[in-house]
């Protein structure tokens, strides 16, 4: 047996990083490279599929949005020609209007039952033509405008009751108290097109904590509110106002 010391130095294997050098069979490196590319492809395949799915979803969503938007009636309320007024039966007439308010009437489709009505009134913009009445209504016994600056109505349901009337259920909020109320909309239109809407609502002021009165004036409990809204059709189809009995 020949000892290590007897093997010539130029014939001994060279150690790399503590391990002997191993000669790989011809073509092994090429095979390893191909396996690496194959594994990389397997890793990228799910990501590529995910990207394609996301792209398809975005394209479908854009098409659907464009299709939906084109099928939605769009109306604009012109405040200059519109008004919100109120009347309370009393020993001295109490009636007036609000100078600052905003309203929106929207539909998700031509179906009138998809309508939504939102009113936002600035309580301190009340105008009865009397400074004394205005101050009393803005005060804590009535609107409490300092602590509750807005009066709102948010619809929850639209029901067409005839060819030109719609019953709108909604939540009415005044001086911080909210109760369900109903607004009846009467529509003036030509060939089924919305043009002008008059809304009527009556509520009991005591349901909202307005229990006091005005000195020397006897006031009724019920308040009549009237909306006169002028509408302009800006885009999309018209609302289908053909009445169909349930």
C-alpha cells in the first residue's frame, strides 16, 4: 500500500473550501441550467395567470361601468328656480322659507323605484320676514340651529302610486332628532320626462322636542313643508314614469 507521502505532489487532488473537487459528467451543467429555467417558469406561471386574471377583471369592470353609467338617468336641480317653504297654523300666520339648502335626486336605472332623494337645509337660513320669529325659530326651543345646524331628509324607499305621484319614505332629522316621515312627490312632466316636482310633507313638531311656543301666539302642532324643485335632465335615459298597477 502506498502512503500519501509517497504520491507525487502534482498527482494529488486539490481541495476547494475543505471539499475535494468532483468532476461532473459531460452535459451535467447544461442539464442543471435547463432545470433552473424550468423551475423559474413554474414559479412565474401562477403570477402570470394572476396578472392575466387581474387585467381581464379590470377590462370587464371598465366596460360594465361604462355600460352602467350610460344607462343611468342624470338630473340637475336648479336652486335658482326651486324653493323649500313651510307653514304652521297659528293665531298669527307663521310661514317662510329657507335661503340655504341643497338637494339631490338620483336614480340607479330608469326604474323610478331606484330613486334617492336627499335634502340638506341650513337651519339658520330660515326667513319668515320677521326678525323676532326668525330668532325664535333658530333658538333652542325650536331648530336649535347653533347645536344642530342642518335639517335633513334622506329617502329610504320610492313607490310610484300613479302616473304623476311618488310616495317617498325617509328619515327626517331636525334639532338632532330623527323620525320616519313620508314625502309625496307630484310630477309635472311631458311625454314621461321629469321636469318639475312638488313635494309635500307634514310632521308633528312635538315629535322632535319642539314643545314650546311663541309668547302671545297660539301655534299648531303640525308643520307643512313644500318642496318646489325644477329639474334639468343632463344625460342618460329618461326615468320610466309609466304607471303599472301592483
